[in-house]
C-alpha cells in the first residue's frame, strides 16, 4: 500500500566555492514513502525547474550504494537516519509526514564546497595517489593460487576493501579526520602478501598526505564507524596506528 | 623522526604515552590515598606518605611526572586547535549522541576542568608539603619523625563541606576522562584489534569506576563520619 508524505526541506545553497552560503526552505508534497531520498531530491529539482529556479546541486551516480558518489548530511547524520546505507539507498519511509529535513554538505576544510551540496572530495584521490596501491612489474600473469592467504586475513582485507570512499567518516568525525578511510585503504593492502612489501612506505606516505591536506586527527570517538555505510571497523585505525608507528620508529 | 611529534599520529602517540603514564600514577596515588579511610589514627597514611616522600625512586619520578602533565596538557591544546581548524564551518543540525560517547567528544573540556581541580589540589596539599613543611606538625611513628600529612588532609576534609564536594567532583571528572582515555590510549599506539577493543573498553569502564568511586569515597568518608 503506497503512502505519501509532505516535507519541509532546509537545504544549504552556495553558488560557488568562494561565495557565501545560506539555507533555503522548500516544500515538497505527495512524496511516496517507497521512493529514495535522491528521488525526492529529483522531484524537488523538477519543481524548481518548472518554477524557473535554479535546481539544487547534489552528487550522485550509481544509486545502488556501491560507487561512493552520493553524500548529504541529513538531519545531523551523514547519509541520513538509516544505518549502513548510503543516501541513494535511504528510503523516504524513514521520515514522518510534516517533518522538517535539514540537508547540509559534508563539512571539512579538506572538502571545500563546489556548489550547494557538492563538495570536492579529490583530497581522497590525492591520498590514494600517495601510496594506496600495489606496484606491479609487468610480465606474465601470476598464478591465482601461487600465494596462499589465511582465510581470516582475506576476510579482514575484504572488509576493509569494502570502503567506497564516500567521505561519511570525515563528515561524521568532530575533527573531520580521514583516519577511517586511510586506515581501510592501508589495511586491505597491508593484510595481503602482495601489499605487505610496500606497507611501511605506504602508511607513512598516506598519513603524511592526509595531514598535509588539512584533515583533523583521530580522537577515537568512534562516530565514523557508526556512520560508515559500509561498516568499516575502527580496528583498522588501530592497525594503521601500528603500521605507521612501526614504520616511523624503525627509521 | 624529524616531524614525528607534529604528524597527526605522532601527536596522538605522545598523548597516549603520557596518558598511560599518568594513569599509572593515578593508580598509585589512589592506593596510598585509600589508607586515609582505613586508619583513623592516621598512622597508616603517614607511613605511606612518608615512604613516597623519601623513596629515591619516587624522587626521580616526581619531575618526570610533572613533565608528563605538562606534555599531556600542551599537546592536547595543539591537537585540539588543529582539529578545530579541520572544520571551519560547523553543521547547523548535528546528531552525535547515537554515534559517540559524550566523554569522547569532550575530552578537552573534561581535561580543562581536571586542570582547574589539579591547581586547587596542588595548592591544598602538595605546595604545603613541598615548600612549607614547617607549618606541618610532626609525628613520631616507630621512632621515625615524619610530617603529619594525615592531619593536613583529614583536617581539610573534616573542616569544609565545599572542599569535600569539590574533591568528589574531581574524582567524577577524572572517571569520565579516563573511561574514554584508557582504551583510547591503547587504540592510539596500535595495541588493539577487533577482539581486544571490546576487552579494553570493558577494562576502561572498570578502571574509570574504580578511580571515580575510590577518590570520591575519601572526602565522603570524612564528611559523613566526622
């Protein structure tokens, strides 16, 4: 049985990176509770276009929770009130009829606003470019089973690798720290023999880049883990600390 | 090693190491203090205090302890300023109560309040014992003459309800600070994983309760009994 709700939206509007932003209030009505949050945003934008107003700019791509493109800080939480999902998989059934929904962009010095709700997350790409890879020499294709990997290690590595780089950890952290992201990337490579070779250099380079880009430090509040749509554990942060300290103190 | 102590994890490493050191001190301090309530003649506490004051190992550790406090405080300020700079524009609506504990988000506030308490505490006891020992009466225990620190401490707690309550508040603040600080210190130096994080958080809670109750019980004992 379909149900519809009416909402008041308070949306952050900002024309450009250097412009001053402000909240604008919109009303949307007859929103199906079966629709996704981004579909509701689409309806809002259709409405704005028909009124000859500028539509709200927001990030989205795959809309199936795997690309990490959507963001949005909804009612005080990254990716909104549901757990373990991205904004694109958040359904309007999570909201009540007549509710006021505040929609803000990720707030971090390292994620400057491009327009409205879109922030520049290329800082994450720069951290990856600093060391989040395995150097592979060209040659014959190695045999798939040549290097045995213990199942627990493979599981932990896969769990860490499920990070989609959406930036919810930075948005959730009171210090805008990127430690959960960096620790997931360092962990999934350090746990596997192929990535182990460069583990020390990688941890140092990625942390140095993270600091340089203006992310805050980790104070172990654990908010990132709770808000992460992919359930990345802060045990990864302990591993990153260990990898980094061993690398630095062994210099 | 050049910029280790200014790198994000390096700064935290220093907080963790000094924090762990201070937590060991607190445990020793609590053990000695509890002698206050187990012997109303004050003999036990005076012996403990005299042992701590004359022990060469403790004499060496005293300046190290002072340094531990100074580094822990200064680095906390450096870290906090850096972390505030990382988010120049605040959220209008922010729901943090579900995702993190109050203490973990307010370590700076708790630490600052503990610092206020610490200054009062030093003026009350440490300063007098260290720099004005002549104002203390002397007692003779087992043929050894020592300062009667029991009368100094018990006297304050017996005389002033306000001080009693301040010391209870100090104990509680310390408890909240350490409930997060204890396991966080291990996490920061990498001595944690999926299994141990739960164990560390459990021990942190026990340790924090011990510290809070242990320190609060002393002024309450004097407040109620005398």
